[in-house]
C-alpha cells in the first residue's frame, strides 16, 4: 500500500474505524449539542472559501471538454444534440465528481491535518477531560458543513461549466446559444439534478468521515500527521471513484429517452 503511505493492515484498521465513526455520527446527528460558531466556521471554510477554485475549475473544464467534444459532433452533423450531451456529462458525472475531488484535496486534507495535530499533541485527551465529546465538537460540524455545502457547490459548478460551454460553442463554432439551450432543456430533467445532488451528499459524507477518522487515529509525531493527511486524501479519492461507479450504475443504467427524442 505504498500509494496510501501505510501498510494494508493499518489501512484496513482505519477503514474499520471510519465505518464505526460513520455509524456514530449518524446516531449523534443533531444540531442541539453542536456549537453554532464552530459549525458556521466550518461551513465558511467548505463553502465560500472553496467557491473561487470551484468556479475557475468549472469554467476551464467546461471549455476544454467542449473543445474536445463539439468538433466530433460537427463532423457527424449532430449540432442539435451537443447541448444535451454536454449538459448530461456535466450534471451526472463531471460536476459532482470534480466538486468532491476539489473538496477532498483542499478541505479533506485540512480536516485530517488539524485533527491529527490535535491528536498527537494530546488536545483530544484534553477534550475528554473537559467532558467534551470530540465527535460532536470536531467531527459533526465538519460533516454537516460538507453535507450542506457540497450540493450547493455542485449546482454552481454545473451552471458555470454549462455557461462556459455555451460561450465556447458560440465563439469558436458559431453555434447559437438558443440551439444549445434547447437541446439542454430537452435532455435535462429535475431527476438528473436530484441524483447529482444526492451523489454529492454521499461524497461529502464519505470524505468528511474518512478525513476526520484518519486524523483521530493518528499516532506518533509530525511525520505521522503528514502521512495521515496524504493517506486520507488518497483514500477519499479512491472511495469517491468507487462509490461513483456504484451510484452511476444504479442511477443512470437505463436508456435515456431524452436523448432518443433528439
């Protein structure tokens, strides 16, 4: 397990701990005992502070993906389906997955590093002495912040990437925005948006639990903090890709009537 910076036995042990933490957070999922200040602080970190990188990424991903796809459809004289194909690719896969990747790299690593530092400096033990539950005080605000802000970032990512695609099609290929949007409206349904949001909720739950669990199970010194941070990000990315395949199979594994109608 060289990629994960830990051996297989340690990794399996931490995955088991992450699974236990998942059930523990679900059982304690309540706003009553959570510090409002701590919660708002984490929401700001996950949401507004990640908005800039999400918009920039969405803009360039939309333009690059459009440049790669549109030319092939023009050769096939299939201009009327360009908007449908791009919008479905964005809403079903690119937006939720890339949003989760950005948050896993930027925020998940921060979660692990902060909690791991507290663990190795015995600040977690001090919380127990103060009769403060670390799960409620540290994990729950981060979990709720991810669950609430990832769907919002996902929707913003989708509309940004779609807007950059419309711009690219109009500037480089002289495809009128109305032709593009008409194709989008025929293909996209509210169910697609709901499934995309559901994906980000699942991704947010996974990456927040893995990041916090890896931090809480860190032992050693500063070197262990770095190893736990790297391992948590890699594990989060692997789990996002695996769960994405499972969710996509059950959500979208059927003939799309909207595309057929085009």
